[in-house]
C-alpha cells in the first residue's frame, strides 16, 4: 500500500506572524493565507501537502479567550480524520495559555498540533516567521511507519519544539521568546532535526480522540508578594461564584505564616474553593512541607501544583472544573499529570 504525502492543516488565528508591511505606508496588515505557497515558495520543498484555514477575523492574541480556544478545538475536531497534523499560527503573547488549554481539551490526541508565531511579521526583512513556520510544518509532517512522530500539543519557536503546556513566554523582544524550564526540548532544529524520542508524550492509542469544550472561568490567579493585604485577598476570595484559585507562592511553595492569611484560605477551602499552590519561580517545583512556611498549606488540603507553569495551572483548573470532577477526587486528579504538564 502506498501512502500519499502527509497533509497538514495550517490554522491562522492572528498575531504578528501573519502580518506583512505595506512598503509604501509602513503599516502592518494581515497576510492573505490563501496565497501562502506563492508568498513562501520554500514551503513547496517540504514533502507534505498544506491546506490553510484562517479565522474570519484574525485577532491579536491579547484578545484570546476560552471561546476562541473552543473554536480552535472544533476546527481540529472537524478536520481530525482528514489531516495528519495541525499547525496553529497564533500571537506569541498568550500562545502558552492557548496551547496549554488545547493540550487538556484534546484528549487521546494521536497527531501533532504545533503552535507557532513570530516576533517579526512574515513580510519583514529580518523576520523569524519563515523559519518558525517552515520548521513547524516540517515537524508536524514527521512520520515513522506512516504514523505521526509527535502526538501531543507542542509549541515551536526559534529552533526548539517544546511540550506546549510546559512553556512560558519569557522575552518580549528576543527571537528566543519562550522557555520550558521544567521539561526538555522535544525537538531541536540545527543542520538536522534532532527528535528527543524519550521525551515525547505517549498517548494511549487504544482510546479514541475526544474533544472537551467546557471550561469554567470562575477562577483567579493570585501572586503573593511581601505586604499583600488581608483586604485585597479577602475580596478576591469573596468573589461570587469563585470555584478555584491558583496561588503563586514563593520558592518551593512557601507563604507568610500570618494567621489572617491561613484563616482566609481555610474558610475558602471549607466553602469548596480549590486552591492550587504553584511557585512564582520560573523553574523548579512546589514541595509543600519542606519548610514550616508551607506545612500549614499541606495540612489544610491545598493542592500541590508541583512544577506546573502558571499558564498550564490556570488551564488545568478551568478544564477540571468544566469536567465537574467531584470534590473528593479533585485534588488527586489535579496532582496527577494528565498531558505531561507536571512531573
Ligand atoms: N501582540 C501580538 C500577539 O500576541 C504579538 C505576537 O504576535 O507575537 O498577537
């Protein structure tokens, strides 16, 4: 049986990558993706077929929200059988959030979903867009025994493919804009594409692909700082309908030991609000109980976010709340790695 070339669906949601500069006025305008192959003839050298789909109104990723996440998930769902891989072009500002959310929403994914973007528009002389785009498509079309090599949601930027839910945008101007401090690169692009097979996510291929579309946004993200006031914290926890909070604590999950602070958390937990402890450090993990300053959190039932990123922590909370996971098992499920998002 001969297998035709892999076919890749390129989904353009917006962001700098899809912009071209009008050479006369200098203004940036959206690029017409229908003419992609004419504008980037290098793509014809790739051993795959490419089709494109664009949001009717491409957006700056600062305007991303869960409704658009569902839209992207539905585009992938309705094209899942027809394509071997998906490349999502997205603004870099909130790319780690969208890509993390999609990693939870797309369960038993057996094909690559590669998010990419760029710091400079595709029409710019010194653009990083072309390399990011070309290599993302290349990575999405990698096959072994006629099956995709990558079977998870990933993010490609500046010569590295990362597990998407391990990434954070770390730089607003360097081409190397993303980092994955707690998980190794999946692919490094040099003269050769080096795939780190041991680190790839291995989904259960016996289960069929499922798309989850309910996300609960009744959550908050609180970053502790020395001097945070009782009033501010109290008012956040008193938000009507609040169901979960991601708490960015210090170092290995430490916090102030002032009594008012613990009282607020205890009251919230007794009302059924889930509290997830993550570290505000870019790398490393929460280890509740290592210091006395986190012992109390452990005792009162705060969930350990271990080494999860803030972006993935937020998305996992929205996802599990949307799944109506029962209170009894919520902590256990949150503390379990579902898509390789935590150790
Ligand atoms: N503000 C843009 C966006 O996130 C920046 C970018 O595309 O990188 O949509």
